[in-house]
């Protein structure tokens, strides 16, 4: 329904506009690849070299398209970009992809190549000029071959040892920025809130009051842990990454850890709520032990013993204080 959008449909583009759109797309893709290279050069020089090579190929594609446009339509290239065409594939903003890690960036690049190949195959069907059809077909084949090119560049620049080192660096950064602060928050939220929640529960045997205390303790602890983590280290010297990311990871997981055994007290029956809360606590503590084992390489039984023993002591303290 054309009247619902101000953008042109691809089927309504002229051959000149299709070529102009391809030129703009190649320029955008080259800039994206160079942005990836700049972001990754310090920590992942091999992958950065891969993206520099891909950007150079996109530049060559753009040059061939410009030469074709000049031969057929002259020097003036119409201004038409992806956002001007309804249904045309879009590119995610650089800042969204850059926060998702090196593997996601590599995956995003492969998706870009598939999109470009599909565009050229569709565009080739829309032109009657033999030279234009040939060039678009050649570019479709080139985009299809980009995966092979990427593999070649990866073999040249990302040997097995280099690739393993880069993946290890990415994993280490993920752990420092997200896992460690999140784990600290989950432990604090799950363990430190046990005493006030269960002390209130056994002292009042009022589920609503217990829930409100648990909610306040969880949210308050989450805010405190989040700000403490963010303010304690700007990440420049320690290499632990963005303080904002670490603050969010720590604060959110602290709140989640406390709310887990506070939410059952929305149930009006005291003993039913308490039994469910204890089951949730048991699951939380074993989840902490599993995370420590998977990401921190702590032996599972040792992690489980430490976490379960600590949680049991805090729970006992809260229950005894509340019962007294």
C-alpha cells in the first residue's frame, strides 16, 4: 500500500536509481568494515586486518559501479540510500553491534554479505542492459564469495594460535565486564537478603510485610551494589571494561537474587510461601555454584560447599533472630 509510506518501493526504481543505491550501499558497508577494524585493532589485530581487506573489496565494487554509472548516465549520481527504499535491508548501528563481542561482529559481517548478494541478484533481474546485468551478476558472485574471502583473510591474519588468543581475550573481557560483577551481585542479593527476609517472616508470619521488606532490601541492595561497582573502578587500568556495564550487571543481578525468595511471599499462606522461598534459595545457591564452576573455573563441589554453607549460616541467623 504505497500511500502508507513516503519511501519508494524497489520495484519502482529506475536502473539509474538501482545503480546509485548500490553505490551508496557499497560505500556504507566499507565504512562499517573500517569502523569494525578501528574498534578491534588494539585487542584483535588479526580480525581488524580481515575487516580492512573486506572494506578494500567494497571500495573496488563501488568504483566499478561508479564507472558503469558514468558510462550510462553521466557524472551526476542521484542521492538514494537504504532508508529511502521500502523493504530494503538495513544495517544495525555500529554502537549496538560493538557491545555484543567479537563473535557477534563476525556474524554480523557474514549477514551483511548475504544481504548484498541477495540485492545484486534481485537487481540484475530488473535491468535490460547487458553490461549492467553482467556487472550486477559479477558483484553478486563476489558477495557470495566474500565468505571464502573472509576465510582466506582469516587464514592469513587469524591463524589457529591468533584466533585462539583473540577468542580467549574476548572471553576474558566478557567475564571481567559482565560475569564477575553479575556473580558478585547475585551472591550478595541471594545471600545478604536472606537474614532480613526470613527474620521478618518468622517474626511477623505476615506474608505481605515480609514481601515488602524483601522488595525494599533487594532494590536497595541492587542500587547500592550497582553504584559501588561503577564508582570503584573506571576500567582503564584494570581492563575490566565499562563501569556502566559492570554497574548494571551487578545492580540488576543483586536485585534479582533478592527478589527470587521475596516474591513467594506474595502467596498469602505463610508456610506455603516459606517452603517455596526455601526452594528458590536452594536453586539460587546452586546456580551461583554452577556459574562459578563454568566461568571462574572453581571446582563445582568446592563452590557448592562455600555457597551453600554461607547461605545456610545467613538463613539460620535470620530464622533464629526472627523466632526470638
